[in-house]
């Protein structure tokens, strides 16, 4: 029997989702939607909005429910089978701690940001896409918490992530990134998060982190990660669609969008330095180097995307070539920084084993061998002599990205890079031309940055007078949550659990 | 030479027929496996065809089922009942 003829996906989607909004008469549209004009973005015809993923609500719930059922079944199995014992070794947990402290709060922030954007656009298609994304992001926060909660029973540093979020110096890096976006208008918000972060740069966050988890025996994070990534594909297409829509609606939008791409490429790239450092240093079993990931996901995939956008008059983001110049360096510079500020970190640091240093020599070549390896070997000598190096002072951080100002000049890896921008009779310090440009473009915004070291000196951090009091104010316990990995409770517990495991038996006949 | 588009799936048995269909319908596509994931790169344009997937999976297939195992993609998306296309406009 012939199948009854059904209407196609495009037509069905259009019938189900269009013509359901209206022009308000009881209040002017501009009062109902007060935020979508002030950024200067001109939209001539909202009906030209195209949903690339034609997902109706019933499909959305159906597929999301299936993902949840699969994910929680795997998390249950992980917990019941003591999955935490399958990680390569307890040093890997620093990657997980970085995630729950640094990234999970961003998922929640994204949930709020997209809820706001989902109310702000006067086009219904854009509103629905943002609302779905808001639910997705809340899902991500929840699934991460569930996945990591099991680890929290066995390893230190994770208990206080919500408290630390607004107080820890290194967590102001991700926090300020998102609050910069959330305090912008809806068009900039979606450009910065859906496009710049979730399209251009997401692969550099999720692919390494999640592959890293898979390589290091962390089934919980791997499963969560791939489950979330399927949501991310929708987010990515939303981002690309918003950017294309703005560029096609009016030529006056092009310079505004270009300025946002320049800003958010750079802010996203700086934030991802933490991920690169995780890849190179926190994974006992390496997936690929930061350098390799940058080459695949930016220099190949990212640049392909900008070639596509060039027909609108969009150019490659400003300072992208600096990112490529720095790819041999930033992870080593950042690890040394985290290592020395270990007394105020909610995750452990250490000097890598020789095998790992050899891997870095292979991946990074002469620059690593001449500039960074000797420093790490010196740290190791100090540790072995019972004088593990800690810097108990406070770093100067960049006024924009809030990373300590340790980066080096793009063309001279042996000279610190600092840019001083004077505004309203005050000197502000930035880590790079990229951040200095961002500051100069919106100085009234960045003079309001809440800079943790400055706040500590002002006595706003529980009145802490030294780094140990500051860590206590963060609810971190000395040398349990903070400090050197070697000899930590995480380390000692791991060795004890490994000793309890049955030795694997060979299948072959002893005598043969 | 055209820039590559890409699509990546979880490396599990549900995604396997989709991956096979893509490699069959897109002769220039190359699949790279890493733990838990298969990334397929293809110059310029890549199509996922419902008919081919149905051949491989042995049942009716809704292309939107891809959402369950999709990890990431790069390129402009166009979707209807029969094809899911990723392409650059360059």
C-alpha cells in the first residue's frame, strides 16, 4: 500500500512555527522589545530569518529525552562500578576540577544570558532558538554537576565551586568573559557566545577536553561531553545564522559585526589558554598538543569559516596572527604561573615526568627546550631539595581578560608583553594589543572590572593579609585542596586504591 | 582548493551506518577516528542522504535522529526530509 503523502520538513516547520507572533498594539513594539535597537544593528525584515535546524518542540523534547536517558544510565553505571578508579592517575583530576570550577558556572551563565536574549529579539525565530539554547545550557550545567558529583566523593578541591566562582582570582578569567557578554546587548551576546565562542572556538574547548577525558579513562566526562556536543551543533548553527542574518540585513551592520568578531575572537582565544594548558599539562595521557589543536581547529577550520564570510566584507579577526605566533608558548607560560600560585588554586600542580617533557620537546621543539624545559627541571630540583617553589605574592592581571600579565611579545618570546592604556587620568594594564584594543573601544566598561588582586589589597576578600588567608576565604584547605600534587591526599589515596586493586592476570599458560 | 567542511559523530554502533552512508555518498570524504569520536572532513560540501542511511541501517530513518550522536560540524547547514547538507559558500 502506498504511503500517504506528507508535507516536507521545510513546509511543516514553517506551518508549525510561523505566523504565531504579532505586532503589538496595546504597547509600541519598541517598548515591548526595548533592547534590540540600541546596538545599532538594523533589521529590515525578520521574516528572512532561516532556522538551519528545523527542530519543532516535540522533536526537541524527544531527542533531548533520549540523550538524557542514555547519559544518566551511563553515569549510574559509572558510579556503581567505581569508574573513578579507571582514570590514568589522580593528576588527571586537575582537569576535572578546572572544569567544574571554571566551566560549569559558565554554562549556568549562558542559560541566563540566552533567557535574556530569548526575550529581547523582536523576531520570533530568533527568540525560540535562544529559548531552546537557554534550556540546553541549563541541561549542561546540571549534567556536568551530576557527572562530577561522583568524583567529589573521592577527590578534593571541588566542594566549593559555587562559592569560589565569585571570589577566586583565576576564576575571574571565565567569569569576566561571560559577564562582558551578558552586560552587552542581545546581538552582541549571541555573536560573542553562539558564534565566536560556540562556533569558531568551541571545538578547541570540547574536542580536547572530551577526547582528553576519553584518553584518560574518564567515562563520565566523555559521555557528558559528547552528549552536550550534539546540543552544541545547534548552538553553532544559531551563531552562524545570527551573524549571516545581520550581515545580509543591512550593510551598516558589517563594521559593527566585524568589531565584535575582533573583540570576541581575542577574548575567547585568551580564555582558551586555560584549556590548552590543561591539554599539555593536566592530562597524563596526551591527546594532542595545544599547538596541534590550534592548527586544526583554528588555522584550518576557523579560517575556512572566515573565507565563507568574506563575501559579506568580513575580514579575519584582528590579532589572529598573534595567536598563531604564540601557539608554541602560552601553555608553558600559563602552567608556570599556575604552578607557582599553587597556594591559591583549588587544583594541584606538579612538574611533569621526563616522558611528558620529552613529548613536549617533540611537539614544541627548540622553543620549549631552550626556554621552558630548563625552568621546569629547575622547579623539580627545588622540589626534590624540599623547597618546592611557591610565589606567595599577588600577580598583576590584565584589565580585560584578567589573566596575569605574563605573556611575551609576539615577536620576542623573552620579553614580557605589557600594554599600558591611560584613561581618565589612570593607568590600566593589559596583557596584549588584543586586550588593549578591547579596552580602548569601551573604556567605561572595563574600568568597572572587578580585579581580584586589587580587591584583596582593598581588604574586600575577608580582610586576607596573605595568600593562605585568602585561600581559606575561598573555602580551600591548605595542601588538601591547594598546593603540590606529590604527597597530597589525592595522591596518597590514589596510591592506596591502586594497591588494593587485583593485579591483572595473564591469559597465557605460565609454562608456555 | 576548497576549504574542508566537517561533521563529527560519537564512535558507537548507532552512528556507524550514518558514517558509512556519508563515506559512500561523498567520495572525497576522509574519516579520522579518535577515542570516542569519528571526524569526517570533506572539501567544500558534504551530504547525509536519508535513503543511503536507510540502506545501511535496515529500517526507516529520520535524519533528525542524527542529533543523538552528532558531536560537531563545520559549514553552513541546510536540512530537509531527504538530505542534510553542510557546505561552504566559497
